[in-house]
C-alpha cells in the first residue's frame, strides 16, 4: 500500500531537485541545461544587488508574519465558537460558509475586491463612504491602504480552512475533561484556557511550523491579482514572488528565477529547523519541571 505513495513522492518531490542546477547556470536551450555555461552565484546577484531587494524582503517577511499570527488567533477563536454550536444543522452551515472563500480562485477574489474598491462603481466609494460623510478614495493609487486590505483578504480567504483543522482537533478532545472541569466549577473561559488550547497545542505548533517554512514565499495571487498589478501600489504589494515573476517576463531569465526559488526554499528550511528546535527545547525544559 505504501509503494505507490513512495513512487509518487520520488517522482514529484525528489527527481525535480536535480533542476536546482539551473540556479547556477546561464541556461541556453540550444545547448541544453547540462551543457549551459556555469555562472556560479551570478544568478543570485540580481536578487540581492537590486535596489528593491530590501523592500521585497521586508514586505514578504512582515506580511507572512502578520498572516501567521492573525490567522492563528482568529482561526482558533472561530473553531472554539463553532464547537459551542450544539445544533448540527447550524454547525454544518457555519462551517460551509467560512470554508467557501478558501475554495474561490484568487482571480475571482481580485474582481470581488475591485467591485468593492473601484473608484467609479465600487460599493465602498458609492455607498459606504457617502453615508459616513467621507470623500471617495482612489484605492488603486494609494499604497498606504493596501497592507490592511491584503491582510483582510488573506484572513477572509484562509481562516475557514485553518478553522476546520483546529475544529477537528477540538472535537477529538475527550468530553470527560470538560465534565470534570464543570463539576469543579470552572467557567467557560477557564475550560478554554486550561483544557482546549493546551490539548490542541500540538496541532497549532505543527500548522505554525509549516507556515514558518514558507515565510519567504508569498501567495502569488494575493499580491498580484488582488492589487491588479498596479505600479503605484508596488511599495506595499511587491514581494519576492511577484518581483521575480515580473523580472522573468521582462528578462526571460530562468536561471535568476530558479535562484530565487532556491533561496526561498533554503531559508524556509533553516527557519523550520530553528523553530522546531526552539519548540522541542521548550517542551523538554517544561518536562523537567
């Protein structure tokens, strides 16, 4: 039963790793990948010597850090609330509603955001702001608003998926823990802080480690499709993935884009090891006491 999975893993995950050599070559398709000239770390220079290197690295790290923390807090909170819904019909309905955004293509999400923020026909400018006595805002030319817009869109799209995972972990908790806590007079908040969160902590740690491993990756559609690739918004919407994509379209340099992908993977792998070590060290120290 395991053999098909192992074969798939080798073909899909390990064989493509030979392509890492592209990051160190000046790819010439007439010569082929193996015969192309070796350029060493030259492909990495494009990423680090450009004037935008600090900007795109800062944006990538800050956005992903905010997404990890905010999504975790909201997803766990919503999962706990859903667990308190006793009627199965309502519980299923709420789960479906919050999961639907995760299943929507980011291209469609981009047009939904446009429908809300369009300067001419957007709902915010035409309906909401006039009621508040405010002038219309040119959302797609003001970069300062987009950290909040992108964060909100990311929460709306991903919290449902994370919530379902945490809800499954909460449902797996033995009800006898809560019965004993109620007998001892524990309040609902005390049950959450002393039973629910500690028992789902392993799931929280695993999900967080997986996200930390991709902290140098950004959801391409969120940063490219939602802002509609608008140049005025680049200071707050340009990240490593979108920057490399635009450079690949403009220069057609596959080696450079491969170098960026390798850089993201190596840094993500190191961060996972460090995070896992810190968590393991903390758990071992707590066990001693």
